[in-house]
């Protein structure tokens, strides 16, 4: 009986490892390329950030945004 249970645990561990690898792969391919690579210059970076903020506001239905000034 104990051999049968340990055999079932081995199968479960293999399935678990396969599931972890599959989930990690799916998470990796679902990340948009724009979030992986940095902008080539400041102007492009600001445009990308503004576009992301705008898209997020449309999705969430927000109409206001808070802007905080950072001191040097």
C-alpha cells in the first residue's frame, strides 16, 4: 500500500513540475515586448508612459490622475 501511495506522489510531483514550467512559460510569453525593453531616449519613454497611463485610465474608467513632483 505504501509503495502505491509513494508512486502516486511521484506522479503528482512530475505533474506539478510540468505545471509550474508551463505557467512560467505562459507568463513569459504574455508580457508585452514594450514592457521588457527600455525606451531609447527620454522623449520616447515619456510618450510610452503617457500611452500606458491613458490606456489604463480608459480600461478602469478613471477620470483623474495625481501628479507628484520629485525633487532632485
